[in-house]
C-alpha cells in the first residue's frame, strides 16, 4: 500500500506528520538525506513494515515555495503549495507599510494571492492613515480589511476568504498573528491542535511548522520561521513584477528594460507624478530595488 496524495501537515526537523488521502494522520520519516519535505508538500508515502511510522519516498512537484536565505545564504524552503498570504499590519505597533509591500511582493512573485489585514481595529484612534493605504490596496486588486482579534471584527470575512485555500500569516512581531489564528480556529479544534502538538513536541525536538485546519474550510500554516520571513529576490528586475500596478504600467515604458528610476519615457514615473500609482508604493519599490542591488553586489 502506498499513499500518493498525502500532505505534510507538521514538521519536526526530520520527522513529519502526514495527512493521508483518507484523512488519517500518521507520523513519517524521510527516505534518504536528499529529500527535504516542508509543510504543505504533497508527498508519496508508504507504511514501514512492523512499525507505526510511514516513510516519505518522494515529493510531488510544488506549485510554489516560500523561501528565505539561510545563514550560509542558500535558499531554505519554509512552506510549499501556498494559495494565499495573510499580511498583517496593526494599529500597534505603528504600521510599517514598506514591510507589508515586501510581503505582497513575495506573494506576487510566487503566484500566491494576498490579503492585507489591519488588526487591532478596536484600539485604532484615527483611521485616516490606514484608510489611505487599505483603499489603495483595494484599488490595485488586493483583498484588504480591518479586523480585531479581540472583539471579532472582520474575522468571519477572513474565514470566508480562506475557504478552500492554504494560507500563511505573516507580519511584524506583535501585530496579532497568533491571536488572529486562534480566533479563526474554533475552540474545540484549537484544543486538539494544542494537545497533539504537545505530545509530538515532547517526543521529538521542537515543532518547525504546522498546518492548522480551519472550521469553515481551508488551512493556515503556522511556523516561527515563516513569522519573521522576509522575501529574497534574485534580481532587482524581479521587484517590478512584485508590484502589480507597476508591472502593469511598465508595459508602456519606452524601454523594455526600464527600471522605473530615472529613465526617459518611463510610464511608471508619470503614473506616480499623476497620482495613479501611490508615491508610497513607489517608494517601497525603489527601496526593494536598492536592497536587492546591494545584496547582489555581495555586500551581505
Ligand atoms: P504576533 O506576534 O503577531 O503573533 O502577535 P500576538 O498575537 O502575540 O499579539 C501581540 C499582542 O497584541 C498581544 O498582547 C495580544 O493580546 C494583542 N492583540 C492581538 N490582537 C489584538 C486586537 O485585535 N486588539 C487588541 N487591542 N490587541 C490585540
Ligand atoms: Zn519605466
């Protein structure tokens, strides 16, 4: 017997929890050293004779992967097959919209959808600044909404957007990512998830990442590595593709290789001047281009 549509739902270094096609969950080891499954991976697995464990023998091709550079500068895969990034900002700590744009850029480049969520609406005293940004995200085609993990505002809306999708929650520390995840999971399920995590954590090392099923469908991958994730770009040229309104305007630039900085006939720049592209988004774009160029100069 083999199961060719199993999904990795939790990882503990080289041990995995796998959900089989029939919904059954088993623990699994990995065949060989070369295979490196991550949460969200679809895998081929087979039971090991006379053992409770299963063996992961192969990883199915990934739709996409979330990566970050490891300490040696190589790409480390954090999660695979994501439909959606939930990018969280909040009334407190003071929102850093540049970080939000970095996450949105990453989502765009891996072909995942993104939802901008502005949490702690219950303590927001002045909505003017966040409204400008949320309205702009809506205008360029993202789902964007206010929520509160404390009073429940917007939580049903997020749950509805996640139905049938596998998502991860990203954003600065303290914005309320864990609180939102807890709010999305109903109490019964939350208890089960906590208990099974504890059992496994006691037996193996620490949990690296876990996929939590949501009561109204869909799932959320939670992982410490993912929480402080910052996207790495291969080249500055990629950055424009991560900003959908810039990528669209770029089609009308005079030069095909326009970087939208100081080139003549740059349509992106004229859209910024006329206000149809937000100055602030354009500033994020330039910052990402500069950062990527510094990194590719080998200065990190
Ligand atoms: P994380 O670091 O992004 O996972 O953030 P946490 O979920 O740990 O939340 C950080 C702090 O913000 C905690 O003290 C939470 O109680 C608080 N918090 C989270 N969501 C809300 C919210 O919607 N409103 C308010 N007022 N506080 C919140
Ligand atoms: Zn241009």
